[in-house]
């Protein structure tokens, strides 16, 4: 068996693997796709100490760093089941089973998409999912935020300080965001909130976003809003479907509950990155979390292994 087996090959998983291998213990990493969400990212300006990089470039350096160590990397395999009886077993969709004394879950998350025409075509060309990442790219421009929950209203308040104007489009007739956030957003002169708005299309000029079209769900009328950026804030879905029948405790949103050391409810099982209850989801945060989980797993091993 492995001493540490990491499930997931994004920034959290790669960082956990390097930290584990540097302890000289038998380390494995299994992932559907090495690099995770970073592979889908165009420009990255907040990976501290690197003023600008691009997703695939950062993933190539991650891969190179992982390759410096004796890590058993298995890609294009998905974990389907976790069981624990002393050793932890990860059953893969292919039917194979990997065994380890400790496991670090780093399967990440994915942004919920609007599924409207133009969204995919203009992803990274005006359609964005992360205000902390892409907000400054729209300095002085008009943007829209889709979604009136906490993340949407937080995004609107955040963006209002950077961009010229923010239009929030909420599908239902009420905002789900906390009252204090709603009050703050409504107090800002450059934020406008539209209710009952079903976004139907992202409009572009062939190379970048120029606006969006929405239907007023009360009147059925179609309207256009001219914006350079569209921040989609309708949910982040943790990749934990495969853990639903396991003993790993998840929140009602499906996030893995962890403590300050990355420990889950199952002894020997740790977790890191976007898949967990960590409050902010960023590359630099995921890497730190991967290191934390890895050091905690090592600490667990030296306390529980005889030899
Ligand atoms: P992920 O990157 O999601 O990696 C998850 C890994 O788990 C992948 O290898 C995946 O294949 C694997 N996996 C999932 N399920 C299974 C399974 N069942 N079995 C095996 N493997 C599995 N953050 C920034 O800091 N700056 C930015 O500029 C930035 N821009 C972004 C732009 C976009 C478009 C997106 C989508 C995200 C952006 N982020 C940015 C967020 C950042 O990418 C994430 O916070 C970070 O990638 C999370 O790392 P992670 O390792 O926790 O998970």
C-alpha cells in the first residue's frame, strides 16, 4: 500500500504530493486530469511572486515539480468509492483498487454554468467566474453579475470598487444574499439590481463579450444590457458525488468538512482545496491547504505506524 495517496491533481493535490514525497514516504497521486481547474484558466495575475502566467503554463511547472520526486502519478482515472478499515481503499471507476495508510482528498470543484448560447465561446473573453481573479481586468468598464446569492452580491460590492458599473441579474423575485450585503449593495451608486431576470444569451463581437440578453420573467419581454464582463455566480459544486455513501462527513452543500489540519471525519483521511469547507477558493490557498493536509497526514502516520 501507499503511505499517502492523493486523489486529485490540481494545485492542492500537487502540493500535497510534493510535501509527502519530501518526507521519503511512498506517495501516489490519482487524478482524472492533472492540473484541475487551472487548465481552464487563461490569465493568472494573483499567483503571488508571479505577476502574470497562464493556466497551462502553471500546470506544466506543477507537473515538472511533481516529476522531480518519486511520486506514482496515475491520470485519467476517477475515484468512485472510499472505504476505510484500518487501510483506506480507493476504488477507481475502472474497477481497480488503490490502498493507502492515509489519503488526501483534493478533487476540487466546478463553477455552475448558465448553459446559455455564447457562454462557452466567450469563457475567458469576458465570461468570468472569479471576481478576485478577473475583477481588475474590467477596470473602468461595465459588467454584469449573474446571481443574487451571497457570492453574487459580494462580487457586485467587490467589483463596484473597480469597475464603472455593475448590473446584478437575479433569476427569482428575491435576493438570497444576507441582509447586510443587500443593504451595502443597494447603497452603492454604481450597482443596479434586476430581479426576475433569466439570462438567455451572452453576446459577443467574435472576440470578446459586448453584452447579454435577458428575459423579464414577469412580462416575458427581452432586454439587452451592454457589458464587457459577465461574472457568473450561481454556485460552486464540490466534486464529492463519489463520497456521498462514504463515512467522510460533507456539509449540506457537499463540501468536505475539515479542521485546521485538513483532517476529515475519517481517521487517516485528510482533504484540501476547493473540495473542502475552506472559505476562499484560490490557487495559492489550495496549495497551502495541500501542504497542510500533507504534513498532517505525515504526523498521523508517525503516530499510528509501528515501523
Ligand atoms: P481543482 O483545480 O479543481 O483540481 C481537482 C483535481 O481533482 C483535478 O485533477 C481533477 O481531475 C481531479 N478529480 C476530480 N474528481 C475526481 C475523481 N472522482 N477522481 C479522481 N480525480 C478527480 N484561482 C486563482 O487563484 N487565480 C485565478 O486567476 C483563477 N482563475 C480561475 C479561472 C477559472 C476559469 C476557474 C474555473 C478557476 C479559477 N481559479 C483561479 C480558481 C482555482 O483554479 C481553484 O481555486 C484551484 O484550481 C483549486 O485547486 P484544487 O486542487 O483544490 O482543485
